[in-house]
C-alpha cells in the first residue's frame, strides 16, 4: 500500500517554474531585472532546502535568509509607480511558508 507523503506548505507555495512565468508584463521590464533574478534565486534556494538532513539544514537556512534580505532590498528600490502588489504578496506567502517549514524541521512542529 502506498503511503501518502506529507507535503509542506512551502512545497505547496513554490510554483512549478518561476513566479514571473505568470507575470510576463512585470518580468519584461528592464528596470527590475535585479529583482527578477533575486526572486528566482530565492525560489531556487527554498527548493534547495526541501528534504535536507538536519545536519545540512542550517547552512541552507542561512542562504535563504540572506536571499530574502536581498529580495527585500530589491523591492525597496523599485519605482513606486511599478505595480508589485502581487509579487509582494507572493514573497510574503513564501516567507510565511518558510517560517512554518523551519519551525516544523527545527522544533518538530
């Protein structure tokens, strides 16, 4: 009998592909290239911590924390005229799911 694997909120929140795949107008803007790169790297770093052993997890968490800081910095630099509301909501969803994942992995739930 197959056992259903529990899927974390983080796994459910991460898109299949880049978030920007569903936001082509935003991703095509030349003035936010660094933000696109930072968010894509954040998605990759978050994917990279999934399933890590307890011993391997702390270095991965440091990388993710640093990448969240970089995304936050890039979001602060964006012209207020650029509509980034959906992206900001997505980053906050990722942050909440990440915190939940860390709590589950480091304290057992």
